[in-house]
């Protein structure tokens, strides 16, 4: 089939702003359903605009594919303010696409990350011609694991995104492509990017040199001044608008994705509205990376987007979904179970009827010391047995020497920053407490949300606590599964709490979710620390933050595990997986 490409097609919004799109359509007469994506990364850049999908194949199967620059980006007019305009602009874009002369009037949307968000935002406006969406690895609120995570600032993601993804086009719009000033500033940008690992340590963040010198991302600094309960964040969120999203949606998530939690929330909350036309697939994937090798692990070719469960690929899933909703064609995807997830450890796909799994047994696994006071890292144990009277563990959190990020659901520039990585070097640090189970004599499956309930004290007015779930292999290799952080100041939500005063406080650290079978002779491990840098900014322990200060001080952290303060991880154990043998 011949494919016709129409470049820079204008879409006029209700306020007169013109957005531009590239349109790929079948080279034959007729009307076709439309698949629309709206992104801030450039419709002309295949790595972003097409990414994980074969859009030519979509056209060859009878779709018009439209890739549109959002307001204020690349060819489109207006000012770009992240997240704020995507709802109303999305509504207008959908209705414009439906009215094109070669459109049947039925529109679907696709895309990942920010352009997963643009789908949800548009859906909340209920455009009459939006029939179905396919949001992959999508955020719902910048405070819920994107720009912030339980009060901690997502430093690595925010700085990388602004410098690498946003600045270049901003410079082009300011100076003009090919001008001497543009060339000068783009070279400066490249130099900052080449040394970004060093720039992560710069403080205060509200004076971050790369963006201050480039002078094109004022909103980056403006947002740093906002309290987490500021009304701006509600305008940048769709988390409170699920009741308005009554569109069928197929959600794509990854166990090592930086937006895993929000993607799961999108599925769960949209399904709660009584709209049971929701589907969810969760692979062992990282953000925008749907291959079989993630981090230091190979999950098998059947784990990759190209050969999912040896049955389909990601483009094929899109076609199956949209063929049903936009063409009224029969598709087995509608009859299949609601959830398809990849179980690590056994490395198998499995179909389920809901998320979280209804049969889950949420089982506490308790932290224990060896019995001596102030036991150093590496000495703790983990078991189903409740603690008795045990000595607390302690460590010093020095903000000038933070625990380095080592894999996980990350999204920032660096070498081997994402996915499962061996944690042995991290666990040898004196500021990381490690609690490990005995070797398992039977396999145990953990599938679902994971939380650590931690009783802790500090001599600082404010501090952070982190937790990580790890699968320890028989040879000692320790692969991270999932992790989380909580800032003491925001332990109860977006309204800050008063300074701490040495009291013992109960913290709940949300480690999001995972699916893993701990095989025989493997061990379950929990790491406790107070930093994870540069994924998150480092808490200076002064009552202020690195957003607007440079002063730091060490903090004495005390972790309790006793009858009164039974610190533990809640594991979502799947019955019949061997858990009953340990009770």
C-alpha cells in the first residue's frame, strides 16, 4: 500500500492557537478511522513520535495516523507549560481529527509517557468522537512518582528532562535555527549534557547553572517555588478526573518503569468507575524500553515487545484493540482476561482477571537484628516471626556522601541507570541496613503492591527513609525488584508536617509493585537507607531542602524492630507458592 504523508497540517484551537501535525494516511480513496498522538518531543523525530510502534503498519491496516506537536513545541504555536493545556487542547485536536475529509469520525489515541498523559487529559474532557485510547507508561499527577515521590524531588528525571528533552527546541524558538546564537547555545547545552552526572550534585537546585545560563525554561524554577499543595498541581493532574474518563483504555506498564505506579492507578481508578472496558499489560520493562534485556537481566525473547508470550507484538495489540473499538471488528483481545502480567523469576506471562489479584495474601515479613546494639549494615534478618525485645539498628546519613542510585524504575541520563542491577556494592556501605531471610526451601511468589512499615527516629528536624526489595540469588547476586522513599515532612500527604523532635515515627514507604517468584535457595532482602541519589534529591537534614539551600548536616537514624515497633515489609504473597511452609 502507498502511504501519503501530509506535513505540517494546521489544527486551529478554540483560542485561535494553531497546532501542527504530520498525517500518515492510506494512499487510496475512502474514509478511515484516526489514531492520534500528541507529544512535546517533535513529530519529525521517529525515536519519539513512533518509538515502540510500527506506524506504517497501522496505516497499512487502514488507519490515518496523526502525530501532533503540542502547544508551544516545535512547529506548534503558543507557550508550553507542562501538563496545563493538554485537556482542552486534546479535546479540540480529537474533534478536528474526526472532521477531516478522510476520517470516519472515529478517533483513537496512543502514546507513552507525556503522550500517554495527553490521552488521559483529553479523555477527561469527553470529546464525542474519542472511541478508545492506549496509554503506555503514563503519569497522572507530577507529585505522584514523576516530579515528586512522597515529598522527595525526582531530581535526576526533572533535570534530565528539562535539559535534554525541552531545552533544544526552546533554543531554536528563541534564536532561530542555524543562527550563530543558536549554535552557540546548543553547543553549551551539549556540554552540560555531557557532564550531567556532575551537575546532579549542584545545589541549590533553584540556581542550577545549566538552566540558569540557557535561560529558556523559566517554568522549571517557578515550579520549584510551589508548595506541593498549591493549586497549580491540581491543574497539572488528571488524578481527580477519573470519573470523567469513560473511554475504553488499554494500559501498558513495566515493572521497572519510572511511571509504574501511576499507570497502575490509571487502570484501577478507571476500572472503578464501572467502565470495565479496561485492559492492563505489565511486562518486565523499563521506561520506553520494551526489550527482553533490562538492566543486567535477560527475561527471554518472549518478554520483548516484538514477541509477547510468543503470540503477538505491541503494534499487534494496538491493532487488535483499535480494530474492535474503531472498526467494530471482532477481536479476541476483548474476550481475553483483563490483565496480562509477566512473572519474573519463572519468567512467564500469566493472565489474570483483576489488579491487584483478589487471592493475594498480604503477609508481613519482619525486620530483626542479630541482637547486638547498633548492629552495622548486613547483620539484620527477615522472617515471618514477629520481633520481641530487640536492639534497634542505627546509621549515619551524611548528605555529602549519599547512597548512589543503582538501577530501579529510573529515568535520567547516565550509564546503566535502569532496571535490575546487582546491589552488593550498595549493601556494603555503612549507611545501608540490610535484612535478609533464610534461604527458601520452596518457591514463593510475590505479585502486587509492596509496602514497608518502618518505625524510625532521627536527630534531624526532617529527613528521608528509603526501602528496597531485593532477590538474592544462590551465588550472592542481589537484584533489586522495587523500591521507594518517604520524606518525613510529607509522610502524611502534600501538607507539610512540623519539624521532628527525636520521636519515634511510623512511616509507610510505598515500594509500588512487582511480580517475582523467589526460587528455592534464593533469599528475600530489604535494604533501608536515607538517600537514593540522583534519582531523588538528598535531604540535607536541616529542615530545608536542596531546592533552595546548600547547608547540610549528618543525621543519626535509628530503625526499630520490637514488639512495640514491629518494622516490616508487607509482601503480596500468592497462595500455593510456598508461603504456607514458612508460617
